[in-house]
């Protein structure tokens, strides 16, 4: 197999044990186990919302019954024990026994096709619901028998009280009969949707027209587990429901929100299925009028908007664990006993060559002369920087960075005294506001060195994680680019660990490629917008006095203006919606700065790496909405 | 079974012109042409050939495939082609087909074109229907073909011809921006029902075509672990004898990920659609014989490249109930730096006589769908 980092695991992992070896339980723990309404997640319908690559499908696949059973059956591996712990915390395992029988149904384009049939909306909805329920029944039994620990006859459906009237419609009490009925319904409904010309209503097969409501009839499933009979809560996970027509989804969801429905039901969807206001997480957004969140349904956003720093830290742990799981699949590295991804990403502080350092010194001396900074002042600044370097947390404040910091602070000094001294270097007034050497100035210095001298700026595991914007797929793509180079070096009998410069080069190239390959609605417009924002952020970040410290990687729009735009239904609102939904921009609402409230549109990490911008948050350019509209309108 | 398809009447290049002038010279022949009226420069070629002989005996249904946000020069080219075709053929009906729903952007073109054909008032006196595939996309051309074939098989005396003005070098210059998820072509969903006793064993046969790597990756991604084997289809023999090698190079990321080796390639003629039809039919038969009983064998086709090869695949799909999966294109660009751009070599012209009284000596086919009545 070629580089496993560059493929979605669900595509090529054919065996469950191979899948379990690489799947990470972190999303389950973060979004399910720690959910404030965890106890209701199997009672109310749940919408699980995330951008592509956020791990929705992987999470849905992990909780399917056959995998939960496989995990419990083999607790000899540390990996399986970790997975079992996460599944227990999330409620899928209870006291070392499975508690939930889950099945994942991908909502492919064929379900959407039913909405184009020339029938009443109620009939079209009924057909889709019958198809979903039939496939759910078939899928549940398939999952329960997949590991060959039981046959279909040994699976017993338990019905809710008072369901005897609807039992006949689902085939009766006997599991075989229920399965036969499900198969008949599936075939009948499928034949209607798949035909070139839809049949007239009277010609729709009886099995497709007759009432069929297993979701309202079945309450539990009983199986034998290690000699005892246990009850399982059935859970149906509809994956990619954003593929449905909005009205179709609305009707489907309202049916699934009915109290009569006894099976647990989750719907995985992408953010672009939501309105612009919902994508931007406007607080008073009511996506389903008449249904109240937390009372009638629960939303799980696979990206929290509360503590972003905590998110970053959590993601770093998850990504690192994920990379370590994938690494053994890279044969040249496995054969050389490399088991930890972080050790292959050197974080040795990049140093300029002697010649380049001399060039740097000359630049700074030239700046000092041009600015008219007194030698005494320069020495004070150098002392300031040296003191900072002594106490800095980061290791990357060696001679080169310190020199560049001096440069930044000299420019700031001149800015603060008003203008270069008319009296030359003899006058040495104190600045209005004292100069300070801090981590922002250090970052600005590194940025200058990267721009001017090609010194590596983006390297190391933490940078790689932060550049992924908490998206597992982006992380794997970036890591994959690095692994490709490591592999090549290993095959050539060189040390596979990459230097910062090598990491920088690989990440810049991959970041560029990812952006070029963006393919979603309005992608062209979004790319144009991103390019303009990146260019202007770059110019601001490289100002001599580093006005924004570490630099800018976002634009800020007044919050009130953004709220108006999102409700407008214009193509700009749609463009921004898709940009956020596909991770091409990150929105931060109600960002307070300078006694104003802003909506920040942050560039994603891949763009920052491509354009040589900081990954630190907070630096932004103040823009008006008109500017956005102008750029998008002209693209 | 349509036994005549193994050796159905075909003509190539100048022989197509000879056939048209000879066959359609008969004054009793009344023809309806179904063709795309888009930006593709090949839109008019077949129509012009037919009109030269048929004159007023030719009617046309011109299909405008409407996609969002088309490039201005392509829209202008499409308008020009439509105007010229309408001026050429006296009785013309233009069907504007929205490929994507205006409500949610989902691909709906296949449904729309079938509805349009169903609503069309087919003249009682027609003797021949010609489907010009040259400028039609897979999502439109395939359902049209299936609809017309059903109609012709249900009605005595009606002939169905497919004509293609093909140019693989020009194809490579037309770059599509793929939609984000694949779908089955309307009327070509196949039957995926397997049982626990005979699980599905799916072979995917993607037709490799330059510039379509993302499209095929999307189809592959959607199938997950359902695919047992990947057997790419390559054009050989081809006008450019190195075309297959170039495609293998271009698609190496996909091929190496799938563990494809040289034994897995299916080589089909770039010029004769019957070659792809025969090879796929043989593969289907052998696969059924080999794994039937233990597995439920199925072939999944993705004929996204050369129209000639795609038509052969379409015939196999119709004959054997094979599913066809593709990714609709949101928009097109004409990129003269790719392929041969504006200096493409001449077109390859193909005529395929799919159905008609000429085959009455063969057993009648079993129709797959309820036939519409015009």
C-alpha cells in the first residue's frame, strides 16, 4: 500500500481489525462522552454536524455494533482497551457488555432522487422512510451476525407496548419474517426510485405502498452475550444527510423527531447543508421551526466554539496519536523501527549561515543609520532582547532571532518618538511608550527572517497540528506530504527525520496543492478572496515595526454588519458559508477588540503555510463588508 | 439479450458520410435528431451531415445543458451553435435542461431530460431516430439513449442510430469542475442487492481519461470498502499509441493506491464502440461463471472519457443491467494548453445502428423498463 496518510481509512481498510488499528476514539470522547446532554443522545434525534474530514464517518463507523463487539472480544491489545474505554464513556459499552446495536447507513444520491419523483411530498417521504427503515433492519442484523458469533435466528426484536397492531406491517414477531419483509420493502421501493421512468402511482408495488414502521415498533434487540441474554438499544446513523433535498430532510427529520420513534437516530451532516446563519453559529438561529433544540433534538457540532486554545491542545494529542497509529503502515519506516511521528520532525532551531548572518547584521546596521538610532539606544534595545531571550519559553530565540528582534524594536522606537531624529544619532529621546521585547516581537522577527533569508518558519509537530485547524483529514494530508519525504530518505539509507527547512518546503508545497484542489461550490470565488486576504496580511505582517506583533492572518468585519449579511441570502453570504463549511476560512464571532465587536474571518493553516503567515491567532486587518463584496464580485 | 449487438452495423469516418447519403436518400425516411447544442465545436457536425441529405425530412430536439456560472466565451459558443442548428433544421425543439436543481444544487439532469422526452410529441411518421452523442454529457446522453431504445423496441419499424463525432485530443482540452459527490446515471442504477450467503463482489471499471483524476477519486471514495477489485479501462488501439501509457502515468496515484497491476487493465478500441461492448460482456459472463454461487458478482462502470468507448460501455450496461456511476460537472472550461487545444487532429466519426427492422431475423430483446408510448 502506498502512503496511508494520503487516503481516507474508510476507503482502503477492508478488515475490521485493520480499521480498529488506526481509528482514533478522540472525537467520540470529545463530542459524545463529554456532551452535556449525553444521557439523551439515544433518546432524542441528534444532528452531528462537521466539515469534511472532521471525522464524522470514522466516528459513525467505529460505533457500529460489529466493531464494538470486535473490540470487546479482544481486550488483549492496548489499542482495543483504549477504544473500549472511550466506547464505555460514550455509552456504547456498559460493564464490559455492548449496550447499543448501531448501524450506519450512507445517505447516497439515490435517496435524493426520490424527491424528483412526480408524486405528492408525503408519498415521496414515505418511500424514503420505508427504504431507510428496511435497510436499517437488514443492516442491524448484518452487524449483529457479522462476527459469526450468532445467526439471524438468535437475534430477537423486542417491541414496544401496544405495538401489536403494527407488527403485521413489519412482518410479525419472527426475525426471519421481519427480515424477509424488510427485503421485500427494500426491493420494491428501490425499483421505484431506480427506474428510468417512474411508475404511475397505481403501479407502485404494494410492498412499497403499504404501511411500514419498524422504527416505531421495535424498542430493543436481545442477543446472547457470553451465556446471558442482554438488551441492546438500536441506533441508526444516517450518514451524509446533507445530500437530501432541504424539504426532504425537513420532513424526514420531523418524522424522526416524533416521540413514537423508539430507535435511537443520529444524522451526520456537513455544515454546508445549514443556512449561512447556522454555519456562522448565530445564536438565535432556528433551523427547524416548531422543534426546539435540546428539547426535541440535539446538535453536536464537531468543532467547539468555546475554548479554542483547549481545542488546539486536544487536537494536538489526538493528531499525534493518530500519526503514530498510521506510521507502522509505512514499511520503510516500520522496518527501521520508527514508531513515533514526532521524533521524525526535527525541531532543531534553524540557524543562518555565517554569510547570511553577516548580511543580516549589515541590514540592521543600515537600518540603524537610516533611522538615526543612537548607539546607546541600540545597546539598550539589545539588552532588552537578551533579557527576554534568557527567560523565554521558546528555544527559538538564538542570535539570528535576537538580531531581527532588535531591528523590529528599532523601528518601533522611531515610530514612537514621532520621526527619525533631525539631529542625527546624538539626540536619543525616550519613546512615549516604553519598548518591550516579547513573544510577539520574536515571532515577527522569525517572520522577517523567513521572508528575507528563507529561514524555516513552519516546522515541528505542534505547528503541523495547528495548521490543520482541528481537521483530521487536513492533518493527515499535511503529515502525508512529510511522510513521503521521510520514506524516500529511508529508502536511500539516509536519516528519515526531516530538518525544519525540509519540513517547511514540503508543507508549503502541500499547502499550495490543497488550496489549488479545493473543489466546492464557489471555490473559485473563495480562492480569489483568500489570495487577496493573504497578500494584505502578508504586507501588514512584514511591516518593519511589526504593528500587529506576530502578524495578521485574518480580516475582521464589524459583527453587526456580518449578522445583516448572513440573513441576506446574497451570493456573498452563500460564498462565505461554503468557505466556512469546507474549512477555507474560519469564522470567529463576537471577537472583542478596541471596544468593538468583530466577526473574524481567519485564514486556514494551509493558506498561512503557503503564504508565510503566522499561525498565531488574534492579528487581523479591519475591513468593511463592501471590500469583501467587491473582491468576490469581481472574481 | 440483444444478440445483434455483438455485430451490429457500424460505419467509420467517410463510410458514415456514404451511409447517410445512401440510406437517408430514401424519401420515405423521416428522421428526428437528438443532439447537444452546447459550446462543443462538434455540436453541429453530425447535424450538418444529416441535413445535407435529409433536408426538410429532418427534425431535431436540441439539448442545452444548463450549468451554473458558465464561462462567458463558452456560453457565447453554445448560443452560436444553437442558433446555427436552429437555422439549419426547420423543425427544431430546444430543451433547456438544468443539470443541477435550482433549489439545492443536486444533480437532476437525468430526470429532467427523460421528462422532456416523455413530454415531446413524437411525430407519427418518423422512421429513424439519431442520437448524436458528440456534445452530450454522460448524465444526459445515457438516459436519452435508454429512453429512445425502449421506445424503438416497443414500436415496430422504428430505427435507432447512434452517431458520434469523437476527438480524444479535443476532449482533453475540455476541463470539467466535478461536483462533490458521485451518483448513478439515471436509469443505470443496477442492482446491488446481495445476500449474506452470497456477499457482493464488486469490480470497478473506471475509464481513464486525461484530467479526470479527481472525478475518479470521488467515485472511488464513495464506494468505500465495497470494491473488491479495480480494473481500469484504457484506450488501445488509439490514434496516439502512447495514450494508454500517458494515462497510466497521470493516474499513478490512484493505480498504486488500488494495487492495480498490468494484468488488471482492460484495453478497448478508441474507435470502435463494439470492442468495449464485447469485452465488457465477456468479462461479465466470465465473472458470473467464476464467482456466482459464492458471491454476488457485479461490475460497476464509470465511462467518463472518450464518447466512443463510453457508448460501448453504455450498451453493456443496458444489456447486462450494470450500474454506471459518474460525477456530474458543475461547469466546464476550455483550456487550450491541455490536450490539443485548438489544433486538434480531425474528428473520428462513428455510426452505430442499434435497433431496427434490419435486425428482425434476431430474437426480439427483453425490454428492461416499461416502454413509453409516443
